[in-house]
């Protein structure tokens, strides 16, 4: 049982270190910052050219969508490790 616990702890600690490297070291190929940049660009375009009249800047589920964007990012990265 200790062996399984060690595997579990090591895998999550390695993933945590990988995630911190993604955030702290900014490179041109970094998917994390690319995701943020593309999302901000699309959000600004939605503000400048709204699909509907009187569309609010922060719609109903804006923060929920933001959470899922980062959750899916971490799930995607974790599935490839």
C-alpha cells in the first residue's frame, strides 16, 4: 500500500512542479499564456462587436466559463503527462 501512496504523491508533486514551471517561466510556446491571450483577444472583440444589442461586458456565466477554461487546461495537461 505504501508503494501506491508513493506513486500517488510523486505524480501529483511532479505535476505541481510542472504547472509552476508553466506559470513562472514565460516562453513563446507556453500554452498557458497563449490560452489567456487568445481569450482576452476574443473577449475584447466581443466588447467591440457584440452579437446582440445591449450585450453586457460580463455576461451571466463569465466567471464560470473562466474557471472551466483553466480547469480544462489543467485536465488536458495532466492527461498528457
